[in-house]
């Protein structure tokens, strides 16, 4: 699935340190812009509005379902991304992405999109019909990374995801007492994520083909679109091959695990 024009590269030491301390690393040119264009053509087909007629963009956000088409799978499986997964999660500790997940396509609009609250992405307990009861635990059961894939150019006015840098450490400390059972999204959100309110806010901007690889505990938020062109972004999970461990006998902790240990 990897594109030959992207040589396998690794995340450098400064980027790894940034990931551990700040909770994310930005990879420019993580997948070819041509793939982003192919994916957008498929998404426009399913949106039911005209890409050349802003009058047809009547909603602030439209959510499209799971995508397994070739451009999406190829975008998630470049050699650069695979190399980064190996370094951040551990070689052999993650599963290749076979779907891109949900696309919240955001349109320029003065309306409140209704989904712009701070949150973390939960990762298990999905059998409960109330998503506020879905859960996350200190071992990040079911999720190795949160990923933000930019399928269009995203500037500061184009509804970039808001990131609270370093907030993964706040969430780790909040989750630790709950052990394996973890906490529900409702429990984590009960104070409006006040524990990370003082963190620096970073905007996930970049050209199409940019990917933000984020710690699974990172607090983030959507926001209204104040630009001129629709924003196409997906945030699939990177699934773990096995559970994360905070007590490895060999001490071979991944940066994801090391960040949790450091927070505690």
C-alpha cells in the first residue's frame, strides 16, 4: 500500500520528545496530495451538494461514514506513516489501517456546528447505545494513536482541530485511579475538561497530505468554519495489535507508553 515516492523515514529525536511532552507530532507530506484529490472526489459524490456552488452548502457539518476505497487506504499506509507508527507505538505493536473512518466535512457557516466541545476520543465500550458511556482507560484499550488526516488544505480560518498541547498528561493522571475499568466520556467531561484548560492551544493546520499523529489521550475540539472552502479531514484510530503496557520487563516502552508513565 505504501507509495514508492515516499521513502521509509523515521521520526527524529526532537519529534519524539515533542510527542512525549506535547502529545502530538505533525508530519508534512505524509501522503501524496493526488490521493487527497481522489478521496475528495469520492466524498463530494456522497455529500449531495455541488463543489462549485456554495449556495448548496447549507449545513455547517456533514458526517460521512466509513471509507475503505483504495485512495483512503493508500493514504493511511505510506511508508513514512508506517515508519512513524513503528517509532511511536512500537514495531509489530499496531495494525495497518484498512478504513479511514468517519469524515466530518465542515463548510463555511455562521451557524454553530453543535459538536465543538473539548473531548478525548474514547476507545471501548461501544456496545452501549449512549456514546457518553463509551470508555477509555489508562492502558488506552483499543487505540494506539489518535490521527488527524488532512484531505484538503486547512488554514487558521478553515475549522482546524484545536489541540490542547500536553493535555494527554492531564488525562493520564485522571484515568490512573480507575485502572482497567477506565472512565466514560461523560465522567471525563463532567468538569468540562477543566484540568487541561490552561494548556496552550495549537491549531491542526497544513496542506492536504499532512497528518497529525497524536497521543490517544490528547484533548481536542472541533470549531466553526470561518473560511471559504470546505474542510476535509478524517481522524481514524491506529489500532493496537495488543494492549499497551506500562510495566514492560524489558523496559522497551514506546513513546505512547513513556508519555503515560512520565505523566504518572
